């Protein structure tokens, strides 16, 4: 399709790019499903106290008469080894997951973007320094690094957040660096310089707008992977600590009761999958819609 | 070509040196005294002082760094607090298992994802493409540990044929001394019972490990193929009467394979990361299992060693891919030759 | 004579984004055996769709043949089975695509690509030949396209060949299986004019010697005049006029054809407008300027060599001049412009603007109010993520104007370049190429500079749009007493737009003077070679081109037939 659009003979005249983007989005039911999933997860996290059938299950509540209850009308996802409602814990678990996403991306994205802009625009020593450092950081196996950091710092949500943030910015630096390098071949950058524009203006008013759609797509895809990453940390016992309801911890604990009481591990596992799937579908949809390559 | 290789090798060493320094600095600037962390809150002040001296922690920071780097150059990573053996020995013992698993996984990824990606591109926007899209999506979004547990559940209770823990059945008496890779050494020793059993053991962990990468690489292959399909020289080949099959596999795939291979290299770091989980779940006696155990014990020397070795894996994998790209694309080679 | 290719009542539509649009309307055309036919059209006219439909590479869907037929040697192409249709590719009908840089597979050697073409044609026709025989056929074909040293060419990868050589190899590839009809899409357009002339001559020779029929697709009327027996003119999917070449060129009938002809700047003759105006005093003085670039590589990016892009250039541009700097790619004209703009400093020599050395005040507000630039491609020089108003505001903001003044000035500027006020809030992609270039001109003028550097400002535009932009530039020059430095490879345009020109070759100015002198009595062999290579649209112009001997040409032009070491 893109070859056709580049062809000057291609008959796409008469549509604005906004209309084309909307057309692509509308023709992509998966993207709409993704958006719906993401919205449902966000709403669940925000309104957890009102939505959860038994909010007290989020804490260290114990109900031994009801432990290991299979899914039923009372407990749609069953109960765990101390009788807490799994559904309620999943809903609260989304709070933890999304908090992690906000914390990580809130720091990593701006930091990574600014470094990428600077490396691509200034070149020379700035570029060498930033990009070599990024290369080294990329050579660190992220999960191993995060494990090591949280283990030494003592495992909890904040430290997990710090560890993931320390590793996450590199991807944004790389992405932005690549885009800016390509943009530097365009005449508009030199034109702005001839017009007397300052470096700050060129970086943030001229170059940044050309990175926005790629970053938007990346953030959407990232959100899912941060959730996955956090869950993996807790699964190994190095993330969020009990009794805070965390999806990864729930899978780890639940897997001890596999396979007979499968719901205790599988339900939170599916809940993680559901959220990641939503962010991925949304990200893919945005990618098609905004026509960016990552 | 030779000078190109040499330059790449030197860049590689520099990255590794940077990595070593970075890891050391991180390990030292994290709050807390490594000796205290290692001994736990119940240790006495004397014990801590003693361990500090033993670990060389009372020297000045640059001295510590220098001691560490010179030790590293001689292959000395210090002693593990967990096993009381040199970290290097522990790693040497655990490395082949991980190497075998990772190698198997990467081969699986290439063999599965590139053909499927090509197929998705050839049949793009048909039901084939849609089915493959869902498959790749499932691979990408399923967390490694969830997949690992599900595979264990299914395999243990319904399939039975695939074992869910370890590298080799306890009843088989065999030690891999040549390469350390059971499958390879089994072939070399003519022990096909070993080869079969080792392959059976590899099957589930490598699927759990490969799934995410397969999804990614499939998608990248598809995109790259579609992009290349729109280039002028493809239209020219068609117009000169080259059959469609040859256009797809010789003309498009060779150019398009650059992107998936690059991604495979970059994703290698997360592959090693995921190996931590997969080895943990499948009790695979590799370096990641060792890593998880030592991390839980706050065994700093061992942790540094494990992270360094993982970094080495990544860097070497990327160098390999770079050379592969050079073989695939003459522009790499020509540029390298011109630089001389 | 019989009709080799016969297109009857062809209609083609496209579906995209849920809309259906017809792009070819009832096209009738034919090519006789041994005939050279040209299809003329500007971008978007439908000429590429026509070509793709004939050769069978039009993607369907989204394309769809709605009605009509294409016959090749009596066979109905659209009704043939796929295998029969494929059997004609390369052996019956073959093509030469537009861009020799993009038409090769970059990862396979030339020999490998040519071998595939022969081998699969053999397989289709049930023939088997040993490899050596196929190689002999390749060598033979490369000889036909006048390439020397065919063995080394066959072992080369495409990146190792120059543009001219690639174009020759590309033609060779199309001829490998001895087709009867050759379709050439803008041959040589991507190359320098002197190389283009060689390629066109080669095609004419091949048609005569090999008994080929040629369908040439182009927007360049000069090329058509040299390459066609008969002509079709296409506008927005309609054939608006057709006939023998001389009829069309001597007496164009359709208004569109007449407009096209009128828009082509004449190189010689009574239609040429000679510009003579000039003012007092030097606006730009370039004295003994050189620029060296260091080539780096090897260990730690060491300096491995030096490349002199501009060599000892001395020029004076008077107030009110439209000073043309002519040259082909790599001649150093853009580097010279960047030094005048203070974007890069000369390695030797000095440049003064309005009496002040550039090195003293480059980058200051005064400097920006003195000189600005309009780039070649407005698609690149305008930021596609910012509105027209945002972009026009940049130079104003950085000369310290307040918001109200900026808004007012943006309104004035749009009026100045004949754009409606509503365009202020639009993004570049909502504008046509010519409109974008007007915005770029408005931006350059926003701070009232006195000198404008025009870097090929019309080369990305269609010829009809080009003439309106040139008119605008002329009007602005008169209105604001501007001085232009006009960088271009298009000498015909320069003849009618500039009052003085300098011709550059490999970093040096080989000739400079008033425009009429240079064009009527060129002294340097390179200038003569350049002028004689330009495809023109009347015999009158052809007759007045300067003579140039083979020896002179060989001395000043790079070869496109031999590999360099």
C-alpha cells in the first residue's frame, strides 16, 4: 500500500491524512477491541473499591472456611489459599500494575526522549557519549539487572519501579535518536537555523513534534511490557510483597496449588494477559493509524 | 574485511569494559554495605569487619575498581558466598546448560518465525495473515512465566512425553565433557538415547523462552517483506519475468531479512532475562538458575559475574549477527573495505 | 506496418480508503513495429499506471481494469492465462524503470541478476543452456549498451557502479531476452544532463540496430523531440492529443499541449528573454574561496584524506543581480551556497556580504536580515508537523517581534505570495508542491532580507508550476529590490531568469559572465558540452547549440562506460 501512496499517480488525493488515519482505525476492529480493553483496565483500577465484590480481600483478610473455593457466582474467579476472593484481588492488582506503569514511563520516557533528541541533534561528543552509554545499558539483560537491584535494595514496589525505570529509558533514547538522525537530513532543520532559531526551539518545537506519534505508539506498547516485567519480578519474589495484591505474586503463590486448584494461578495469569493484550492491540492500531515504524 | 573484524572486536571489548565498570559502580553505590547485606541483620560488627577485609571493601574505591578489573582480566570474579567456590567455576559449570537452551531457542525462533512472517506477507490481508497475526500476538503478549506454568501443566498431565524439569533423566549416566552441550556431545559419543532425552528436556523450556521472540520476529519479517515488495527493483524483477517464488525468496527475503536479524540481536538481552524465569520454573541447572539463587542470597560477587556473562552473551550475539548481515548485504562489506 | 501494441478504450480505476476513483479514461494508443512512441504527461497524469498495466505489474486490487483491451502482437494481454502472460515478460515486452539507483537488487551481483533473467526465461520456453553460454549472452548484451570491461561489471555489486553505468546496465537487463517492445520510464532523468544525453543516444542506436519498438514515458518535452516518431499527450488520465512528433511540436492543437510548450524555457531563439538589469555596488563578493572536506575512517575515525569541494572561487554579485550558479551534481555549487550563508566556513579565502565579511557576523540578527534561502524541495524544507503560520513565525520570533506583529506579518506574507489567508492554519501535506514552495519563499522573505539564495527552487516542481513560481520570484525581485543567487542545473531556465551566470565543474568556476555572452559564445569546452547536451524543443534551438568535439567532451566529462579503479 505504501508503495502505491508514494506513486505520484496513486489516486489518494482528496482525502486529508486525518481522514485516512480515521479510515484505517475504523477498519481495524482489533484496535478498537484494544482500546476497550485498556479503558476497562483503567476503570477497574480507578474504581476498585466500588467494583470489587469483596474489597477486604485486597488486604490480609482471612476466611478459612472458604479457602480454595472454585469459581462460582459468589466468587467468579474462585478463592485463594486463605479464602480471599481472587476477582477482588485481580481488580486491586490492576491498581498496582498501572501505578507501576505510570511511575516507570513517567520518568523513563521524558528522560529517554531528551537524551535521544540531544544525541541526534548535537552529534559529536554528545552523541558518542550518550549512545555508547545507551549501548552498554542495552547489553545488560534487563530482568537480571532489575532482579539484582531489587534484591540489594530490598524488594518492594518502589524499588521495583526504580529498577525498571533505570533500564527502560534506553529504548526511547534509541528510538528518538534514530528518528532525529533521519530528520537531520531534512532541510527544515537547517532552514530553522538560517531563520535564527535557537537550539531549544529546534529540539522541542521542530524535531519533537516529528517524534510524537512514534513515542505515542511506543508508550502504548510499553505499558503492556512494564506490566509484564513487574509481574515477572514479583513472580520471582522480588517485586511487590504480600499482602499487597499483585498479579505476579498471585500466579507464583497459586502455582503451588496447580493443577487441581488451577484458578488461583490461571485467573491472575489471564488477567495479566488481558491487560498486555489490550495495550498491544491499541499500540498496533495506533501504529497503523499514524503510519509510524518502530 | 580483516580490519573491519578487528575494529568490531575492539568495540566489543570496550563495551564489555564499560559494562564491567558500570556493574561494579552500581553494585557499590547502592545504599548499604555489601558485607552487611551478605551477612544479614543478625551478624555481629566483628563478623562484618572481617568480611569487609576479606572482600577488600576497606580499600579506596579506585583501588577496589582496579583490583576488580585486573582480577577480571585474569578470569577471577571472586568467591561466591553461596557456594564458597570461585564464581568463575560456578559459572563455567552452569554455562553450557544455558548456552544449549538459548541456542536451541534462537534456532527455533528463526526456523519458525521467518517462514511464518514471509507467509503472512505473501498472503497479506487474507485469512492466513489474520490467523498468523493472532498467533504472533499470543506469543508477544503471553508472559513467559504464565506460558511456562501452562506448558508444565499441560505437558505433565496430558502429554507425559515431555519432562518438565532438568536437562537429562536421572537414569541416564552421561557427562558432557567435550562441548558441554548434551545434544552435541551425545552425537559425538554415539549415545543417541542421550540425544533424544536431552532434546525432550529442551523442548518445553525452549518453547516458553522462544514464544515472545517468535511473535516479534514474525511481525518484523512481515513488515520488512511488505516494505521491500514496494521497491522498484522488485517491480523490475517481475517485469523481467523472474518467477514469483524466486522473487519472494531470493530477491525479497535476502533484503528483508536484515530487519528481523537485527531485532533478534537486540531482543537477545531480554531473551537472557526471560531465561531467568524459564530456568527457574523448569529447574534448568543453568546460569540463570544460579543467578536467581545468588540474587536471593545477596551474593554480590556471583551476581556481578552472572550479569557480566549475560552481557557477554548479548555482545557476542550481536557481533555474530553483524557478520551475518555482512554476508547477506554486500554494502556492509564494501563500506568496511572502503574504510580501510 | 502492423500494430505491435494496441490499447483500445482502456479504463482503470482504483479503490483506496473506501473510495473508488477512475484514473484512466478511455485511453486509445498504439505502437507500430519499429516505431518510437512517446507518452507525455506530468506527475499524476496516469502515465505510470498505463505502463504498469501494459507490463502487468499494476497491483490489482486496488487497481481494476474497468473496460478496454490491450493487444500485443495480436494477443489480448488482459485475457491471457497467467503463465502465458508471464512468458511475455522480458521476452516480448520489457521495461527500463526510472531510477537506476533503485532498480537493482542491492545484495546480488549484476551477473547474478542478469543470469536469473536469462535462466528463468529459458525455463519458461523449455530451453536449457549451460552457464557459459548464458554468460556469453550477458557479455554480448553489455557490449550492445557500450559497456567496456563486461567481466568486471558482471562481478560488481550495483553500489560499485556510477549512475550512468547503472543506467546502461539497466537497459542491458531489459534487452537480455531480446524483447520486441521496450518501455522506458523517464530514462536518464535521474542523471546529469550530459549523461542523460549519452543514454538517449544509446536508446536511439539500439532501436535502429536491434529493430526494437520503443514506448517512452516522460514529462520532458525536449527528450520527446529527440526520441519519438509519434506522440501522445496525457492529462489527468485522458489522452488529449496525439499525432506525429513534428505536427505536435510545430502546431500543438489542444490548449494543454500549448500550455506545456509555452512553459518550457527556451534555450535559444526569439522566445528567449534576456535579463540585463543590474544595480550599483557589490552585494556578494567571493574572493579566492576554497573548501576542503576531510574524509575520515579507519581507527578511531582518523583523517584519511582530503577532498576539495570548492577550489579558489572568485565571484562578484551586484545589487539587483539574478546570479546563476550552474553545475551538475558534485560540482560544489551547494557547498558554495552554504559558505555564502555562513553555515560552513571556507578553508581559504573570504566572502563579504554588503561589504562585511561573513565570518564577522554570521548567525547574528543583522546577518539574517540580509540573506535567506529557499531550498529545492519544500517537502523537506517545511516541517510537516507544523502549520504554515508556525513556520512563517520562526524567523520573526527570533528577530524579536511580538505576537501581534507576527500575526500581522504572516497575513502580509501570504498575500505577497498569492496564497489565501486560510492557509495559515494548514499543514504542508494539505498543500500542493507549488503552494508549499510559495510558503517557503514567504518564510525566506519574512524578515525582509536583501539577498535570497535560491537552491534549485523549481526542480521538484512540474514545468507548469515552475513557470508560475518563476513569475512570482521575478515580481518579488522588482518589488523589493532583491538580489538572487540562483543555483541550478537547468541551463534553459537560467538563460531566461538570470542576468549573469557562473559555470562550475568539480569545484572550480570555469566560466563566468553576462548570460547572453555565456550562452551565445561559450569558451570553455565544459560549458559547450553542457549546452549541447540539453534536450530542446525546436530545431531553431538545436541549430544554435555550440559545437563540441569528442575530444573536448572526453576531457571534461566523466565516463559512463568504464569502471574506475
